C-alpha cells in the first residue's frame, strides 16, 4: 500500500490525498513528527510534506511530480484531460491553486486568533509530539514561526489584508455558480484543476474555523464539492478524457488567474532571473513583497514549456480565452526549468545547510 507521510492539516498532504482518493489508490497516512520530517527528507532531497513511500521502496515528493508520475503508472481513470486546451487549463488552475492561493490560505490560518490558537495547538500535540515539554508552551514558538514565515514572509501587511482576503472571497464567488450546476470544476469528471484547488480549499478554507464559516455561508456548493471529492474512491467511471471543451462559466476563475496569479508568477520569475532577493508585485492597489521563490519560478517555466508545445490551433483558442497579455507572458521570455540544487533543499528549492 502507498504510505503518505504528512499531516492531516497540511495543504499539500490534503492535495495528494484528494488525488489518491479520486484515483481509487489505497493509501495510509503516517503522521510526520519533527524528527521524521528531517529524516524523510533524505529520501527525496527536499524537506517538505508530503513524502510518498511507494510499495516498491521508491520515494517521491512534490505533488506535481508525484501526480505526473502516477498518471503515467496508473493511467485509469485519467485526471488530465487529453484535449490540449483543457489539459493546459487544468494545469494552469492547479498552478494557481498551488502557488497563488498559498498566501490567502496561510493568511486565514495564522492571522485570525481562533484559527491560529487551534492550529498551533494541533501542531504542538501532533508534529511536535517528539519534542519534550507541555503542548501549551510548544504552541508559542510554532505561532511565532508560522507568522514569521507565512504572514510576514509571504508579504502580508495590515495594508494588503483586504486584497488577500479578496483572493479567497472572489474565488468562492467565481466557483459557486459553477459547482452549483455540476459536480466538477471543468466538466463531468474530476481533473487536475479539482485536485489542485482541493489543496487550499479542503485543509485550509474548508476545515479552518474562519474561512470555513465564510465558505458555508457564501458558497455552499463549494463546500459540497470539497466533501464530494474527499468521499471519492475512484471516479465511478468518470474520466478526464471526456472533458474536451471549455465551459463559459469558468470565466471568473480564469480572470482571477490572468489578473492576479500570472503577473505574480512573472514578477517572481523575473526577480529570480535577475538574482534579486525580493520580488515586488501589485495585487489590486497594494504592494506585496516577499523573498524570491525559485520553485515558484519553476512552475511558471513549466506552464511556458507546456504552452510552447501546444499546436497553433490550441494556442489560438487559449489566446481567445486568456487574452493577449497572458499569452505574451506564457510565450516568453521562457525561464529555465527549475532543477533542485544537489543536497537537501526546502519547499522553495533553496539549499538547506
Ligand atoms: N510544491 C510542493 C509543496 C509542499 C509544501 O509546501 N508542503 C508544506 C506543507 S503543506 C511544507 O512542507 N511546509 C514545510 C514547512 O512549513 O517548513 C508540493 O507540491 O508538494
């Protein structure tokens, strides 16, 4: 059986679990501790969760690489549409979910007192179970660390809070009409768009107290989609290869990606390429500044490479869908593919010494 080493409150552990459930692949979740987090990183070279242990002894990390590999090893049911336009959009939505929604998801968890108290206590009792001391005391350094990394470190300030909240609220408003009409984001079968969105939507926005309350009130069909995906054990015959055309109602989600996510990915990639330590990006009328993220730059190159490999007819359709500005950004300058540094690196691809 597959073993997922992670935490039952983690964004990307949840994304991988959603994928395995949609695929109908049985797995066991093994809760990481501080010690095992460091030890397991030696198998893959990256200190992050989840780490996937395969029955044949192989180890994998990074949900994108894992899903790429498992889609090849277990092609049925497919979660990647074979239609070039739909396949590209499902990967674009996955990238948006993995990279752009990270900030609002972490913001809602660590900026609100109730959420931060609950989640730091769960981490203290869970992941830090191998560190001696009372949970009440262990909670405080966790709170400090998570706020330093995931609020200040991701560029959250009191001035840009409303813009970060809008990332979540506008997404709910864009998805609610779609998911009140059908079961899955892109059509009659779950795709990588659903799996990507499931990461932040399930473990953070659905399960954390403050965004969960907002989701139930503002977007009940999104809440139903989260639990629908969690309840999957295979897709019951649905297959992403049946998703062959784009529906008009995804315009709201596409606009969020074009206006907010792609410019951020580009600003970060350009700052990485220039060797700058910081990226500055405009979200609405607000500035967001954070340390350049090499892994995130790699996610833009992946999209650029996928775009350049498409047939001209698909690129034309995507120009109509995404607009000329987004397509200019996807067509170049093409940044080099991200290659993790040798040795141990962190989730951003930075070497750990
Ligand atoms: N790109 C990775 C991201 C994995 C990731 O960022 N995991 C988070 C937890 S959800 C992590 O390991 N954080 C480590 C930390 O906070 O130090 C993936 O797709 O798996």
